[in-house]
C-alpha cells in the first residue's frame, strides 16, 4: 500500500518568541498533496515542533477521514529530541509539552496504527521550513 509522507517543522523567534508550524504532505512519488501552516503566538521551538506534528495529523484526518486506520503514514521532522520523545525513546522534561504528547499519542492510537516518526536533516525538510518562515515573516 502507498505511503503518505508528512514533513513537519516548527520554529520560534527568540525561543521563546513568536512561533509557527508548517506541514508539507506528499505521496511516495513526492507529489504534493497538501500544505498547512499556522501562527502559534508565543512559544518555544519544541512547542512549535510538536504543534507541527499535531497539525500534520489533523490535516491527514481531514483529508482521509476514517481511511487513516488502513493507510501507511510517515511523519518526517528535523528535531531529534521531539522524534525521540514521540517514539518514547526520551523523557519529556518540558511540562508544557506533555499535553501535546498525549494528544498526539491519542491521535496515533485512534487513527494512525501504521505511522512512523523519522528524523531527517533540515536540508531534506526545506518545504516545511519554508512554510514556517513564511508564517513568521507575515
């Protein structure tokens, strides 16, 4: 079965400061399916990265509805710490991230049994980073 890939990113100017998240969703061939971006007010870099993952999952649910349980998904992000936390390989030391972790975990259990989180280099995440930059610049 085909895999849908969501590239996610988040950024904060000043960390904490004005924050934004971006999502770039493609099929296995690399063809664009959907872009999403959102301004988040003030937050940390990790908060914005988590929000990027939540935005990706929410967008995928909107696009595919109840079909998500039968589909393969990969979320690619360039933040090693967030990837490790989402894979339960590292503890969450920032208390404000725990509710977001729980929400993402619950979405994964309910809608994404075939989802993986993968760490990529920022050079491979240019489109999601572009969406964050566009949002922060506006």
